[in-house]
């Protein structure tokens, strides 16, 4: 039996004469804290910390899972692994079905600030069978964790200015290329959305003058492929080009608990606002916990100053009416319709400059009802045909062949892609 199993058995049978082995994946938080108090008698004040509630949680995992490093520095902070009877184990997940391989570690580290401030952090195998979802921390003040986390993010976050980082509530952060893309929307729609979003950052004093909370909620609704996500990417690039310090967060797990959601929404400040993205709001609304959490946080006692919420929905009929039909939750709702003939012609002329004007005029009529997703696939299919059969030369005949293939698919109302992600996060596209 390992030291860990002995310690766990001692905890579970403390004060009990018969010592029966306990078979379980790991320890509960109460058992972990009991173990730590016995292991480190001079450190009795421990509390539980969920790093998933902080955008720098991923960087903490990266730090403590460096196999060949026993100590190091983070800015002015220093850290080291300290021995305990709980075994140090590195977990490596090499599941080919997962895009990202996760490395985790169990053990204790001590973090020291120049002076007398320090804290200890214990990573352990939880009774749920997970590692890195919950830590035990011994610190005089909880804010020391936040200060260390900020320093950790500053050190470990890629410093290249050519990317915009989106912090997620689960999984790795998302890297967005700042190079903007052509937006194909009716002019008044794009102008209205841009004016509303940019004024949030540029006209802060208006909210003070009106005596209203400094927060806004915007919702884009429409069938898939009509440009909702494209517009969000455009807004993020435009905002970050003018306001470098704005943080961007994305809700990526539908079962997020209300407390975690509230904590994320409270990170905004009047002097330092944040953006929260919720793609496919209808999907998140299926979880009663997430739906109620949104309602509570949007209308709760806490004002959540410095927050702009950008959400999309493919099926607004499946979204709770309480979210849609009250301005204090989503102040503006914009409908994205499939492009009209003139807008389709504009798109086709940009993407197929080799084709004749008369053919493109006809093609803009043939594609009535098509979304931008289908129009984009038309360009892709035509490009593949041109490379395969015509040495890369794009002609009207090539595009016509691609149209014939996609028109049949469009009429059938079915997609024939080999792989469709269960929940794509469109703003990850570059």
C-alpha cells in the first residue's frame, strides 16, 4: 500500500477501531484538508479553490506540470515543490480522440513573495476521479492567489501581439488572428452593430449621466451561416485594435454553475470592461442551471459594471423568452437573414473575379436562399475542381459544376460532410 493509501485510510478511519480498506478513486475536499492538517501541523487554515473560475487557471496547470522543474520564479514570485507523504504523480492523457492532451500533477508547492507573504497549494486526486479541478490552498489572504495568477499569466501567456486571446471556461484559450475579414452584411445592420458596441467603450460618461449600470447585452439571431459569428470576430478585432486592455471571455461549457458564471461576469470594472461571448445561446438554454444562472446574474442584485455580453442563437424559438424579451438582459437583438441578391452578387464578384459579369449575375439569382456558409462552400468546391481538373484555372464552367453539386445538396436539405463537430466555436476560425 502506498503512502497515499495509508494517509487516506488514516483519515477515513480516524478514531475508528476497525481499519477496513476504503476503495475509492481519491479524496473528497474534506478528507484532503484533514490529511493536510495532519501532514503540515504548522499550517492549519486550508480552503478549497476552483481554478476553472479564473482565466489564469490554465497557466497554473502549465506551471506545475513541468516534469523536469522542481522550483522556479514567476516575476518577483518564487515557487518550489515540497515533499509530503502524498505521492507526486504526473498524469499524461494521450487520447487520440482529444484535440488537446492534458498533463496534470499531484503534490504540494509553496509560493513565496519577496517578504513574508506565501501560500501552499495542494493538487490531489479527487473522489470524482479528476486532478486539477480543485486545489487546497493555505494562505493568509485569498487575494494573494489572484496576484500570483496575474503575474503567472503575464509570464506564461504568449506575448506575440499578432493574436487576440479569448479565455474560455473549459479547455485551452482561443487564439484569434487580428487580421480582419471582409464583412458581407447589409450596410445599415453592420453600421448599427458597430456603433452600439464601440460606443460602450468610447462613451463611458453617458452611462453615468443617465444613471444606468455600465453594461450591455447584444444578441445575434438567425439560421446557421448568415454571418453572426463572422460579425463577432469582426467586433473583437475592431475593439481590441482600439482598446488593448479589454479582456475577452467565452462561455464554453453549458453546465457551468451560477456561482462560477457570476464570478466571471464580476471580473469587469468600469475602468477596465470585459467582453463575454456566448455562442449558440439556445444550446446553453437547454441547461436549466445555466439558464437560471444567466437570469440571476443579468438581473441580480450585483450590477456587473463593465460588462458587454455578445451572444448568438441559431434557434431563438428555443431560447427562454425571459432572456429574449427584456432589454436589461439583451438590450438589442439583431436578426441575420440569408443575403439578398445584391449582397450575394457582391460576394460572388469578390470571390470569383475570373468569371464573367453576366454569369455571376445569373449565379446570384440561382443561389436564392443560400447562406454565406453555402456560398463559402461553393468557392471551396470550385477551387478543388479547378485544381484537380483544370490546373488551378477558375472559369465560369468550373464554378457552374460546383454549383450543380451544391444545389442538389441544398435542395435535399442535408449536409454530406464526413465530420461535423458537435458544437463548433465559430470565433476560433482564423
